[in-house]
């Protein structure tokens, strides 16, 4: 069974940098085709795809946020880290990580429980 | 890369059918047969209900069905049940290994 869990700060000040970690089990990040993505959801609003990283370190970003986000992985720990700079109150959201098992799987099979990040001074 | 357009809400009585539309462009919905649908209950993570336009993951009842025509995909819930009341989001592959979600639809069971 694949499980994912997000962790990081619950409160971030405006202009600070957010760092979130996705830790998962049941599948190795070194397995060919594995992809982990980050998706966020402001309170009462829609889901928004942010970024994704493949087992081979190929990285993809949302065009609208590309200048502010970076995604990295630590294969030995089965962790994926999302970094978002210059945080603003509009970035207040629940941040989810989600997994795709192989390259041709163009949907998110497994999701973490999400972590709420509030941006406020 | 703009969000896919969904109706804000749809409703139906138990046993009825409801259909949710998801409209994109030729760069996403219309360009690929990679539309997925997610169900989200309040305070919960999204759950995959349909993938590749019309395929069911294991464990999802066949009351849920998907289709696509041109730049618009649809999710139909037949035999509506109380537990189907939730928010539903479509998602499409948008090329270059990127994705775009829909604006979300609240399904109310009357």
C-alpha cells in the first residue's frame, strides 16, 4: 500500500520561503516512471497543480509559479521537497503531494492527507 | 494554462443522474485522452474516480462514468446516492508533463 504524508510549517510570514516535504512509502522513488507532484487548494477554492518530479530528476512546473517554486528529491529517504519563495497571503492553502506510478499514468493515483499552510504576519 | 471550466454546482434527487462538464482547450482536454476526475469530501484529500477519460480505478462503482467530446469532458453519476454529495474536480494532462485542474463542482443530493 502506498502512503504519502506532507510535513512542514503551518504558519509562514509574508515574503518568507516555504519548504514542504512529502515522505512516502510502498514504492521507491528510484523506480522507473515514478512521479511525485504537488497540488494546492486555497480554503474553499479549487485544486491547482504546482509542480512534479520524476524518478530520473526531470522536473516540471506550473507556468504561473515557475519563478517561485523549486522541487527536489532525496531518493535515499523517499522524500520530495517543494520550496516556494516570496510567500504571500494568497498562497494560504492546503498543500497536497500525490503520486503517479509510471510515465504513461497521467492521473494522480495516491494522495497525501494534505497540510494547511497559512501565510500571515 | 488556465483552469478548466466546470459548473459551480449541480444537484439531483437520490436515484437520479447528474452530469458535470469540464471545458478546456485543444491544448489540454481536447488534445489528449488523459482526463481524470476526483471526488473530495469536506476536509478530505481528493480521491480518484475516473482516469483516461472513462476508465475506473479498482473499487469505484460503475455508477460513475466519464466521456469526452472535443474540448469538453463529462462525468455522469447515475443512481445518485447520499454519499455522492461532494466536490468534484476534473484534471487534464496539458502537455510537457504538466497538468491543469478544473474549477470544481459541488454535487448536492436533494
